[in-house]
C-alpha cells in the first residue's frame, strides 16, 4: 500500500489529496471554498467569528469522497489518513461528538472587548487574562496568550457565563473532524495544543496553573497524543459515506503551520520557510526551544521545534492598498473597477527602482502580536516618489523588510544561518516582484514550491512517518 491521504481544514479552502508514498507525487487533489462562516467580526458588535463546524465536517467529507472516486481501484492501496487544519480556534463538543457551540476561529475579536480589570480599571479582556496567568509565561507556552486563541476564547466564554453545561471537550477544528471520522474521543497533538496559549511546550501537557487561573476546568481540555500516532480507524459509517475502505488508520491531527513546513522544506537545517497568504509567517526549524518576545515556539510533529515570526503583514496588506486605489477611483469617477487591480499595481511597481527613490513603508495595518498598536505608514514622501507605483513597491519592500527582521531574530537566538528560502502561499507564489524584494532583503536565493497544497501534503507525510514509510 503506497497511497496516503492528506486533509487540510483551512479558513479559506478545505483540501484533500492522495499522495503516492513511493514517487512523492500528488495523485489527485480536490479543494472547495470554505464558505461556512456564519458571523463575521467586521459586521458583529462583539467582533465574533463563528463558523458551522458540522458543515465544515461535511465539506471535508465531500473533498475526501471526490478524491476516493478519482482514485478508482487504487483506493485499496490507501495506507492512512493525515489531517491538519487552522490551529487557532475552538469548538466545544459533547461526549457524542455533537457540537454545542459554533467553531470560533482565530479571527474572533472578543478578547479585545473591555472588561473591568484586576485593578478595577477597564482594560481589554486579553490583557486581563494575561494578568491572571502571569506575564512571564511566553517561555513556558511558546507564545503569548492572544485574542482568537483557544485559551482566550474559553476564558471569555467562562467569564461571561456563556460556556454550556455538561461534559464537554474543547476541540481544534481538525481534531473534531479526525475524531468524528474515527468515532474516537478528541485527541490533540502538541503542534496544535501549543496554539492555545496555555500549553506547556516543554512538558508537552496543559498548564494546569494557567487553566485554573482563568477559572476553567482542566476536564474540558482534550487528551494529548503525537501526530505520528494513530487516533483510530475510519469507522464503517464514514467509510461508506466517503467511498473509502473501513479501518484506514487516521492519525492525530497536526497544526497547519507545521504541516506546511513538512510539505515544503526538504532540508530543515538549511532552508527558511516564508509563507504568505492573508498574513505572513517566517518559520525556521530548531532542535531546542529558543526564546524571544517576537517569536512563537511551536512543537514540531517529527521532533524539535519551529521558531515562527507570525501574524505579520501578508496578502491582506496588499489587498488594503488595492482597496484604497479602487475606492479612490470610484470616488473620483463613479466607476467601480470590474476587475481587481493586482496586475496593474504590480506592473506600476515593477517600473520603480529598488529603494523606491527613498520612499519607505511600514505595512503593519493591524500591528503585530507583540505590538498590536502599530499601524501602517509611508515615510519620506517627496516630489519624485509620490506615485502609485512607488506606493506599491514600497509596500512590498516593507513586507520583505519585516520578514528579514524575523529571520534576523532567529539567527540571533539560534546562531544558525540558512542558505535558501522556500516560499509557500499564494501571496509569494503569485507575486514575482515580492519574491524579488524578499531575495534582495534577505540576500538568500528563493525557491517556489511547485505544489500548492503544502499543508495537505505535509499532513500526508506526517502520516507516512507514523506508518514507518
């Protein structure tokens, strides 16, 4: 048996594929847009981001069924199923794996709402929560508890008495999907659990002190298992629905950032991963857990850690500038552009020399995780650089500079230098000028990954490691 399935539960798309373990090639792949969001932060007074978890499950099932049909007779060669997904967020399920809350994902902003704080003064709930668990927990947890993380969301629900009653388990979305297919209890891998903001990455266990400080019960948190361990076998009910053989081993799900790294990086000792989608991430493998305020340290499914400079500028920053141009055009002419302005913006920027004639941009429209108050800016505007092309190129160079600063921190804490950049995500793949800016800024050659399903491939490869392939 040489076929392994990979499934990625993403915020934008849900993707399933069949991966040939011998040739290391994708046999067939199917993706669908994730249109399961019920409440959007931008339109909700509480900033809620709520999604239909059972519908996400059905979308994942549809993707797997399509892959099974495309495989034809090769379904009998399937050796296992690896699953990954968006690692920030939470859905509460009962003992029968029935959802009792929507899936509240990483975009949820309830943690930014004001609450009467520890000292009697109003403060953001996330600041209140961090005061409760202590301000020196980043080294232990690998990250700072932030808005949209499982720990913050559960604490907010508990504080306002919105946690449902009963024997419930808090699940990451991919853990819910994996457990449902296997008819198993919820089990989370350290690569996912560490994104909660209350998981001890050194002990590979939930931090009970932090959980108690937030007023939560430890009983609500899932069991921990390695991503290379079998969660259970595909149950008969789902085997029939998916057109797959029963008893296929299903592995404990992993975080999508780590899965993407596995699916793209061939030599973790020499290659730096830069992933640009809506946001941006710089990731570097490390044998040990280094510490820096601007880095998250995430357990790696195959041992060691990923050092991640996360929550950076990405496609969203470019989209904001594009929106500004489109709105301005409409304001002056009354004409709304029929197509997006992406290609025109890139063409104008390509005519501008490197350095943008002195124009500089900080592209942090929404700040960073360590400094959320930061905002975007353009500086040193003069008579020779105040053009649309200069604004665009300066934005791209600013993005590259942010990635370079992340890499510089990683070099500082590890003492290691990389020899190549591997890029993933459409934000880099579709923007040749941004790739050029990144190469110039980091002074490293950049390689574009051919496959677009990095996380799904990584999930399949982690399953392969569990199978001993």
